[in-house]
C-alpha cells in the first residue's frame, strides 16, 4: 500500500490552520484572521475528497460550538442562516477543484487561480452575508443602500484574509510539486 505523504501533510496543515484561526473573523493583535474560506479552497485544490470536505464542515461546526460553549465567544452569528455556510464553503471547495486544471508551476496560471479565488470569495461572501441579513432575524429592516454599505465594510477584510491565506497555501503547494515524488511516498507493509 502506498501512502501519499504530501496529502497527509496538506491534510494536517489545513485542519490545523482552521483550528488555529477560526475563533476570530478578522484577527486581532492576539489572533490570526479566519482562514476557513482559504482552507476549503485549498482542500478542493489539493485534497479533492468529498469526505475531507465533510470533515472540514464538521470541524468548523465543532470549533464554533466549543468557542461559544467553552470560551465565551458570542453566539450572535448563530441563526437559521448558519446552514448557508455549507454552500458558502462549497463554492470555495468547487473553485479549488476547478483550479486543479491549471498547472501550478506556471506564473500565468497561478494568477488565474488567484483571480478565481477572488471571484469565489466574492460569491461565498454574498451567500454568507446575504443569508445572514435575510434570515438571521438579527438585522432590523435595512435599505438596499444600508446593505451595500455593510457589505462593503466587511468584504475587504474577508477578501484579504481569504486571498492572503490562499496565496500562502498556493506557494506551499507549488513547493510540494517541485519536490521529487519519491521523497514523499512511503511503501507500507501490512
């Protein structure tokens, strides 16, 4: 049986990155911003497993549950709109899967991937933010202008963390691709 060490390293890195960053959406002097969108994008790009997608969804839910019940994090964002995080993360995961078609060691194709990350993040933000405003019951009636102002206020930090972590992940995946495969495969005897 052959074990793909590259995928194991990437799996561990993505699970760890989400666990270390999910507690704070935009970061603070004491924490990194949330990398969940980038994690789902990179999972689609590098792991491409529906089971891993489901595992990441469960991890995200467990982190949120623990943060609220054990670490006094506000439950303000938990509402009926919370279910829309599934299509939000699915957008990122499918964008990552789509980007597998590009050769990562090409600079032009890397730019295409960054561009698609921006488009996917915009769609994901529209789903999560729009569903929260429409379904959470936490926002009083808001005008279209007010919604656009709120959207613009939160979008840039959301985009910056997603693209920043995504770019760092792309660099790591690029480095992995440059390493000879035989260094990263281990034969296991059962």
